[in-house]
């Protein structure tokens, strides 16, 4: 077998979508969804680790933006989206 190594014609770019508002993303403190992987501490720790490893300057910042309902439902249930909409309207 022969191994061929291809070199990219352009350097790869890693995008980073980040906004300080992400540090406000906290799960409910009671109820069915009391525990959730996304917490303000998790976001802060990851961002700090990227900075410590000097990777932030190598990433291309991608501005955060609002998503459509269909985009949100690509990773959340319809019930979760309904609950968020009701909370936003309260």
C-alpha cells in the first residue's frame, strides 16, 4: 500500500461562536430539567482553557445570532422550545 499525504491549498480555520451572554445560560433550579450540561461555569472554564492554550487568537470569531424555531428544534425538543417561548412571553 502507498500512503499519499495531501496538503491543503489553504490553512484550516476554526470558528468560535461566543458571547458573554452564554455565561447567563443556567438550567432551572428545580423541576424535571434541574440538571443540564450547559451551565455558566462550563462555558467560562472552556473559554479560559482556550485562552490558556493560546488558541483564541488562532480562531476566527463568528458572531452569535438568533436561531429560527426549526434550527432550535434540530437539537431541542418541541416541548423545550415551547417552554422557552412561554418564558420569553411572560
